[in-house]
C-alpha cells in the first residue's frame, strides 16, 4: 500500500510538472521563424558562478562576446578577461539588475541554487524580475537553462528521476523550475528554454542531440560545456525561438 501511494505521488507530480511547465506549440519547436536572428555583441550571463554559468562565461569569451557576469559574490567567479565585466547583483533584488541589463543585446541564464529541501521562488521570482528589467531596457533575447522533466518533456529524464530523484530529493526545486518556465513562456521576450538531461562536468564534445530527446526509461547525459555551447548558439539563431528543446549527448 505504501509503495502504491508513493507511485501515485510520483506520477501525480510528473503530471503536475507537465501541466505547470512550458508547453510551446509544436510549430515553434522546429524550423526557423519568420524573423531573422539579431546580431549579438554584448551578453549578460546570470548564474555565472554555477557549473553551467562558468562554462557560459568561458565559451562566450572564446566567441568574442563582450560579457557581463552577474554574481551575488563577484569574487567567487575568479575569472579575468579584457572583455569580461563582473557585477554584483541578486535576481531577487530588481533594483540591482538595472545596471547589469542596461546596454545588453541578450541575456543568458543558468540560474540555480542548492536550497533543495524547502519551498523557494528563487528561480521563478528571480526570472520574473529579470524579464521585467529586460523589458524596461528594451532587451528582448533571453536564453534560459531549465531541465528535462518539465512541461512537454515531463518523464523524459528517465525512471530514476521520475520515480525517485524528483519526488524525493528535488520536488520543491522542480516545482519552482516549472513556475519559471511558465513565466518565461508567457512573457513578451524572444525566449528559448534549454532543457538538458543529467548534467556532467565532462569535456566539451561538440556533438549532441537536441529537440525531443530523453525517454521514459533513461534521460541521457550532457556535459555542462556542451549545454553552454548550445545555449550560446541560440543567440545567433531563431530555430528554437519561443520553443523549449531538450539536449542530450
């Protein structure tokens, strides 16, 4: 009886994450949009001291972008480059975002946290603040990392995540990610949500699958360096404009 109750809870949570997360129309998920991608030179990276965020900063500098990295503790990034500016800010403090967003061509977010065991709105409220400040400054292009297992990718992280990791360890984290996706998808921004499989710290391979990836048995893995590569590719492309592609090796 306990196991049946737990299975009902796990599958019920998966259904709620499917309903709560972004569910963009299929017509937006593939193929170029009618508008041409804009030329991007200046990029703000949010969540710059996390695993994917550090890769985003490094890869963006390699590509020649002028990078602004937002960090609550700028010293934690420990990275220097002539085209890198590190600014102190907190996504929950809207006023602290103004200077960072001003003058940017695009914003790329790998926002996350490690407060797994209690309800938070860090990702959803922080993203709402970011989108509001972007709108105020006329910055429209937004690329954001979330995860497989949300919206129309619910269940596609595989059985281990669907039946154990998400319902037992990460229910609050994923619920707030689902809220985050819904806020993005309902915004006026030119957004792309990127949903990676299980993240690793492996080297960049430059070869990965994107679109509808993962499955109900196992979700697949992807190096953070490859996620960063794919996210930055979206700045020069509108193939996934207002869509939420998954990505796996």
